[in-house]
């Protein structure tokens, strides 16, 4: 999917491939990695479980501190009405700097969820956490890339 806004001169985009997703508690998941990302399935019970992905980027370019303009991740559910991403938390050392509820479409298509910051701010690093809600142990969520847009 295309980024939510047209890049302007001086914008820098960095992505992390979907095979970098990891479960917070591996015992809660069946995780299958493919060339395009990770397929997550609840292992023993319906519920909500966290997955995480780091997004590497240079914190300084040409002597300018880089500010995060937006963060995005893409996913697809086999049952988007009830098995879906429900929250995205954003982290930098030493803690959380954003937590955003996700409004996920009730379909089975690929979607990208973006959080745009009204005031971009310098962050020294970026970790993305997504809370996945599973209605059962047969539905799957495929996790694709994570993305960050930076501005000087």
C-alpha cells in the first residue's frame, strides 16, 4: 500500500520487512514466517496478544535530528470483523510515547493502519507494538511491513 501522504522534499521513509515481527509471549501463538511477513494464529485460546517489530532509522541525517511524522503497519485478517489489530503502541528508549486505538475494517482485505503526528518530534529509536485480538484459534492475521516517515 502507498504511504498515506505524498512525500515532500526532505521526507525520509524507512520500512521494516514483515518477517521481523515477534510475539511477546511465543506460547500464545502459532507463528509462521513467509517471504512477505508473519502469519499469526492464537495457539490455545481466543484473546488479545501483543506482537512487536523494530523499525531502524538514522536519528540524524546531514546534521539534522530526524522527527517522526507518521508510523504505519500493514496486515490482513481472515476474519476482519472479529480477529484484528486493536491497538498500536509506539516506543523509544526508555519508554512509550504513543498509544493509539485501531479501527480495523470488517473484511478480509489487506489494510495499512497509520498514525500521523500533528507535531512531528525527535525520537532516538522506534519500536512498534500491536495488540492482536483473536476470536478463535483458527482465524489468522498476516503481518506485513512496518513503516516510518521522518522529517528534519
